[in-house]
C-alpha cells in the first residue's frame, strides 16, 4: 500500500512575520493598552483585599451565630433555674437533700474491683460452630448465676 501525498490545501499559508509586520501601533492604542495594564495593576491588590475582608466578615458572622446559640442555651438554663420544681430536683440529685419525713438510702459499691469481671475480650475472626442443644446450656447458665459468689456490672 503506497501513500499518496496530501492534496494542497485551498487555504493559503500565513507567515507570522508578515502578519506581525502588518500590525501598526498607534498612539491611541498604546495609551489604551497602558491604561488597561495600569488598571489591572491597581485593581488586583484591591480585589485581593476585598476577598480577604469578605472571608473575615463571614468568619465573624459565624462566630456571632455561635455566640447567639450559647446565649440562647444559657437563657434556657436560667429559665429552668427559675422553676422551683427544677431547683428541688437538682438539690435532691446533687446535694442529696430530702424532704421532711423522707428516708434516703445511699448504696455504696462495696465490691472489690478485682472480683468484678474484666472487659470482654475482642471477638475472633474465626467462625465457630455452636452446639445445637441449647437446653443444657440454659440450665448451666441459670445454675451458675445462682451459685456465683460475686456480682457483675450491668452493661
């Protein structure tokens, strides 16, 4: 298979030197071009300052919003403290106050920390088959719970 040369294009070729020599700079074009360059030189820093200030304003507005949310939460807290029932509840919970004729029992955790079960070991990635007969396992669990010497913490 032989290649044929490409047919000559119908558009004439453009010589860059010839094209560049055809450009004529008038005094008006030079003045306008220098004004555009001067305008860009003046406006770019101003535009950067404007963008920086807008970012700072947005950050301050976000800070104001956070402060307003905190003020609202504190006002709600103040309104709760104006309620006598809330004050009574807080005094009972925090300071262990009791009403006349009431008896309060405080249960201290007197179990030895060493006798409490440790945290659960991590789950294995291996698959283990469990026995299909669940009834003996249930009876062992009930008997073990009844005969245990130490209590375990609730999850």
